């Protein structure tokens, strides 16, 4: 099997957490700065979360290379709870350890991981895709990274930047992951 790479991109700085939250001015500048970085990777497909901040992050690169953005709902950020929680950070940390833990109206780490793995597995199986950019969100991306690199947990999620880039590389059915950064 030929080498395949998936570039996992966390969106740039956003104005909020809701799906309609767009990028800040700094976020828009960072999205433009991503273009020459991503051009080095010979990306041939782009798959993005439907959230506005994710699409705005990859849009300058998409337009520059004339690669359409495929929207996939499985890349949406994980919903921790439908209820507002003042101690949400502590509860989020628990979900890194208690992977089946769910809060009212939310999804467990396992449920969110299953969603994003569907996208990654489809990319790995698709012979037409070679170097793919997946644009998503910090929490769900950290669950995926943890799946391949078990030392990546809550503390590493807290250190992620907006944007941030990791690469999943599959060579002879072995998957490696490393941080490229931004």
C-alpha cells in the first residue's frame, strides 16, 4: 500500500464556541498564514467540520489550490453537555479518564471518537485520496490523537494551539502520528 497522510488541523482562533462562531481578526490572519504551510504537503482533498470557524480556517487554502471543501458532520466538535456547567473543565478532564462518561445531552469520549474515526477510516480506505486535510476542533481531535498516541491526554489538549497541525501517516498498514505545529 502506498503511503497516505492525513493532516489534522485544529481551527484558528474563533469568536465563540457555537457552530456559527466565525474567526477573530487574528484567526483570519492565521488562516492566511496556513496557506504556504499547507501548500508544502501536496494536499489533494479537504474535509471539514460544518462549523463556520473550521470552514473559514481552510477556505483561503481551498481557494488558493482550487480544492473543494467536503463538509462532514462527523467532524463537529464533541458536545460535552447540553446544559451549561460552571465546572466544565473539570468534567472534561474526567472524560479523558472515564471514556464512557456522559453528561446530560452530551456524548462520551468513545462516542465522539467513533464519529471522527469513521471519517479517518474512510480516508484510509479511499484509494483516490493520498494527502488529505481534515479540519476540526480541539476536543474531538485530541480524542483521535489519543487513539493513536495514548500519552496524548487532557494536558496535551490544553496545550493545543489555534490553529494546530498533526499528521497521521499510514505506511504498510502502520499508523504514525506527529505534531507539525503552526
